[in-house]
């Protein structure tokens, strides 16, 4: 592939550009339809994809994180609490929703990243449970078990994002921003992340300061999760503990794995399909979990590249044949 | 399930085709609640109640709206007991042009649907006992039945006649579904001269032995399981009895006495128990609903007594549509507020909620207090509703 | 004082249950290097199999427990042999496989048995009373079985050839295989042993507490917490940590209340990680 001999040769590759174009194209959807259902499903997918990208960044380094709901909660509650003080400026809130979770991630990362892969999984799982307890135990700040409702709409350049259409446009913007950040990070450090993914001990012995890149990835992933929390809270107009349940981490991981973990298009495609499929289940929500389970098994056993990886391989084969 | 619903709607429509000659349009209404997971029963009850109310209207020829006679079609949605799914449900209904929603059930769902339904201009009911189940800033939200602020005093007074008590320990989960109810219950006990302690446990706790030890250290006369989920309450009772607690156990919270007794290990273990029932479940008139359901829809109802409690809300919504002549949410809400609170099975009730929420949009019908004494189920006594 | 004693009794009986679960969990990790996300699922499955045997087939409870152990062990064996085996060197892949299996299992149980709690009772009831302090008979029975199982496991691992082989595989797989040990037989055996333990715990504990599809998640979380505390892969650490978790949970819940108790446990584990990232008795964790 290009860039393998010359690190950082190109800032963005084909997959990254395609992902960014997808979200740029999303801005057009609210112009083409008035269907509230389309808005609703698209909005859920746009929130999910940002969270899935947070998971994906860590997977670049072979680390599976269950902590995304915890950082989403920090981002989401930051926005909700700011709203109570009538702070609705989109730039201020976006910065806060990214930076605060990232700041919290620094000491946590120092603690957690000393641990090797499997330990990391378990500890991030525990972290998201601690976040739930903290939300319940701090009613003064977070509204405790009631959460915070009645959040004022976000203000973008003087316009309140009050209608369904405007909220979808806002979610497009957040997804686009998250994709650009994710793409730049993973592309710029592509070689480093790949070296860590391949063999961390070898990378370290070859002089790569592994912890530095892991910490950077963890902190940015936390910031991205914070943006997902921002988008979710804006969609619901409510910050509620049940939105950040540790179980939702499984959904985001499923989106990423099923979509494909090799390319940034993986979480995008995975989220889009899974959110769509979940909505199809209608009154039988419990089957969605079973479907995720079956698809994870299929992907891990048979289609290692996930949907995107499999399609890529097929395309390559077809090209080779012709 | 979806197939079943539509098949039933079809069967109902075919069977009643003579009465329904003039039906040339459809009125879609939503039914929302958790239809999967641990609280599935409550959501299925909501859907069942709405189906029954719709079948009644359809068998009488449909509903008149703007010169047309319309058939009522129920669209169910699984809101999974989460704020997110309830908000998504409101949007999914809006996409199908559904402006009236019977449901959702739980506090997280009610919190989730309120702002979104307001944005979509939908009328919705909720059955949550949350302290903010109704808010004046959401005038299209209605409440299916009152929370403990309205009925806890009556239940406590009835219980004190059978089980004298001076101290009560309340136990509930540490989330909104627990704290919003147990704290209101505690106020009501205090107003009756009973000293209370409140104990909250982490949802997901499976073994309550340590908490039982903690509660019993204070030697309470009565332990009240408030709104602990029925499965949890059953284990709590089992472990309380094992620890040698002989006092009465109360439940000023949600439904589920059957499941509680089952999990606890039967009436012999439970011994002395009193509980709040949303409706007077022993009234023949109320029990008739199950037979009616079977007759109208051709299958057994699901959801137990919760279906009975949800039915008046569904019926009154359709009555209000008929009165308003449209399904526009604001017009229906306006008509609904003017309707007298009456139900063929429940009897006469009142619009309450002004005192607690500042907005009188809560249906309050006669309810029940159940007593189990010395291992014998004495049944559920009817309690009259009182105006605010 | 009586409260203090009572909390101690509760703590030990909790600890014994947690130990059975954590031993299985850590066994799978130590020998195969697999983080088993379906561990709570096997606990739940054990409960449902025992329930179905008693309620649907009318089998006596002790036989039902054996059936639950057999079923969960067999399923574990098959799952390892057919699925895990292919990817056993890829930690993340095996983790995802077990996660996928867990999601499928819990959906299946929900579909077959519904969301409500089952009417499943332990055949022995009552309690031994010493003045104000009591010990429920059912807990004593479970404690006895747990301790026996732990002893049995210890005997298997330290006094039999298969145990020596398993431990050799856990220590250094490459060397062990070079010496002719056959992972094709031993890996499924280890997995089956562990899932059988989870199934046993489920069959014993769910009739005392409650049996519904929701029981699996807390079990998984407790197993995680215990093995993090004890040191991933360390059997002694898991047993020690299980009793610590049980006793801390009992005392903190009795003296500080339910939700603070959970928070104290979590903070304790985080603090330990600051000072001893490998857990109480853990060694340097195998490269992941």
C-alpha cells in the first residue's frame, strides 16, 4: 500500500476520504426528506457512529475498550450542566464535550494503560460501572437517578437547533468532526498504531515509545466519546443515567467489529446497518442482542475483516480476475 | 407479535364488517412501553389495553372524525425501559403521523419521551411514579394513574388497622424508579406517626443478605419494599424471613404481588403482607375486563392487572378524539381535560395532579389495598378515589 | 457485635460462591489465555437447566444439579473445540467469540423461559440459630459444596497428571507442547471444567436467590472484579480475592448501605491497581 515505505506520506487515505464524504453527504438528507422516521434512525446512527469510532481508535492498537459510555457520560453531562447555566454556544459546548472527557482520561490512562490487553478490557468494563454509581451518588451535580431534563437547544451561529431537522444537521456536524479527528489521528500515527497492534513488545524493543501513543489514543478516544455524549444528549434533550449504561458499550463494540476493524469505514458501515436492523425489530428489541451475538460470531470466525474488509477482499478478487 | 396484532385487527374488522360499513379512514394510535426485558409485562399490558379500547370502538362502528368514520388501528412500540428508546419511539410514531400515544410506562421512559413528544406535538400518557411524571411545561403529557403522593396515606391507614406499627424500614433500588417512590412513601408514613428509615441498593444486586442484616439492626416493626422490582422484593422477603424477621412486609410501589409471592417461596413464607393495587382487582366489574378482552380479541390478555389499570386511559383518549372530531394532539388534550373521569369497569374517578404537579392531568380511579395475614390472602379491598 | 458476626457469616458464604465463579474464570484465562465473557451466561444456563429438570421433568434437585453441571461442561467443551480452538492465540478474537456466545445464550434463555423470575426453590430451608445470629441451612449446604469443589479442583490440578499438564500449559504453552502435551484434548477439558463450575454455581445459587435472564450480568461483573483483584490467571489469587470481595461486600453493605458498598469495592480495586497492577497474587501477565 502507499505510505508503507514513507510514513505520513499522505494525510488521508481512500477510506478516510470516503468516510468524510459520507458524513458530508448526510447534510443533504434533511434537505431531501421530511420523514421523522428517517431523521430519527439517521440521528441514532450518527450518535452511534461517533461512539463506535471511539472504540475503533483503541482497536487500532488491539485494545478493546468498554469505557466509552463513561466518557460519553462526561461529555453529555457537561453539556447538560452547561445548559442549566444557559450556555448553548455550539463551539463552546463542542470544545467542552471533547476536552473534559479527554482531561479525565489522562490520569485514568496513566493507570489503565500500564495494563496489557486483557486486563485493559476488564478494567474499562469496571470503569463504566463506576461511572453509573458516581452518577447516582452525585444528585446535586448530575440530578442523580432523575438525570437532567429540559436542556435548552444548542445554538449554532444564532440559530437554536430546535426542530428534528436541525438536530439531525447538528448530529451530522458532530459526526463529521469526530470522523476528521479520528481519521487524522489514525492516519498520522498509522505506522505506530500498526506496530503496536502487530506486536507491542517488539515495537517497544525497536524503540517505539509505546505508552505515548497508547495514551494519546486513549485521550482522543475519550474526547470522541464525549462528542458522542454531546450528540446523544442533544438528540434526547435529556441527560439520563440509563443512556450511559455500561451495557451500551457492547453495542458500540458490536458495530465496530461487525462493520470491520481494519478501516475507518468499518464503524461507519457497521453502525448504519446495525441501527437500521435494530429499528426493524420494532417491538422485539431483545432479538437485536441475539443478532449482534450471531453476527459477531460469524465475523470473528468467517469474515475476519467484517463487512468492509470482506467487501474489499471481494472487490480485489474481482479486479484480479478481470 | 406484529403479525398477531394485525391479524387480530383484521379479524376484528372482518367480524364487525356490518357495523363498520362507513369506515373509510384509519386512526392510528401508538401504544408504548417495555415489551422486552424484565419489565416486558408492563409494556405488553399497555399494548393490550389499547388494543381492547380500539376493538370496542371499532365494534361500535368506528370513530367519527371530520365527517368520516374511522377505524382505530394500534401501533405498538418497544421502549425498552430506557429514555433513548422512548424518545426514538416518539419519532417513529411521528413518522407514521401518529399523534396520540398510550404509554410509556417507566420513569426513564417518561423522562425520555417528554421533550421529544413535545417537539413532535404528540399527546402521551405515562404510568411512571416519578416526581416529575407531569410538568406544566409539557401540557400534552397525561398520567395514567397517580403516584404514592395520592394513595400512600390511604394504604398506610388501612394497613395500620391490621398491622400496628411504629417504625418502618423502606428498601428500594438507588435509581429514579426507587428513590422517587420510597421517599414519598416515607413522608406518608411519617405523617401517620411512623418513624422511617430508607435503604437504597444498587440495581443488579442479587443477594440481599447484607442489606437485610443492616435493616434489621434498627429492629423495625415493618419492612416496606416500595418499588423494588418484584423479583428483588421476593428475594428480600425470603431473606428477611430467614433472618428471623416476623413483622409485616409492605409494598407501597408497583404491581407484581403474584411474582413476589412466587419468588419468596409461597404464602407460608410471606406470612404478613400488605400492598397497593392500582385498581380494585377483586371487584367483579374490574375482573370482567379479562373476559371482555377474550371476547373482543379472541385471545387471553397479557400483563395481568396492569392491563386493567391502563385501559381507562386508552378508552378516554378515544372518547376525547370523538369529542374533538380530530386526532390533533392539542384539540384532543383540550377535549380530554373536559371529559368527566368515568369508566365502565372502574367506576367514577377524578382528574388529580394539580396539587402534586401543578397540572390536573392525572386519572385517579378507585384503587385497592391487598392484605395477606398469617399466610392467608384476605384479598384486595376497594378504596374510593378522592378529588385533589 | 451480633451484626458484626452476621456480616462475617454472610461474607464467607458470598465468598465461597464468588470463589467458584472466579476459579473457573481465571482457569480459562490462565490455561487458554481467553477472557471468557460468557462466564455469567454459563451460570445462568446452569440455573435454567436445573430448573427445567426439576420443574419440567420432575427430577430430584441433586440430580438436576448434576445435569446442569454436565450440560454446561459439555457445551463448554463443544464451544472450545469447535470455535475457540481455531483462534486460541488471538486474545481479542476469543474474547469476542465468548461475547457473541453470551449474547446468543441470553437471548435464547429469554425466548425459552421469558423475562420473569422462575419459581425455583432450594429443597432445604430453615436456619441454624445461635441466639440472634443465624446461618441459613441452604447457604451452609452451598458453602459445603463450594469448599468441596474448590478442594476437588485443587486435587485435580495439583495431584493428577491432567492437572500437571494443565498447569504446564498455563506456565508456558510452547515448552509444554514441545514436551508432547496435547492441547487438543486439554484445552477443551479446561474450558469444560470452568464452565461446569459456573453451571454448578448457577444451579446451586439461583434457587436460593432468583432465576431470571438478568442474573448473568452481575455475575460477570463480580467475576471480573474478583480476578482483577486476585491477579488474572492466578488460582490462589482468585480464591483469596473472592473471599475478600465477599467479606468487603458484606461488611460495607451492612455498615454503609447497598450502593456505597458497591462503590467501596470498585475504589478498592482501582487503588490496588495503582500499587499492584498485576493484582494480589498475579504474575506478570502474558503478552497480549
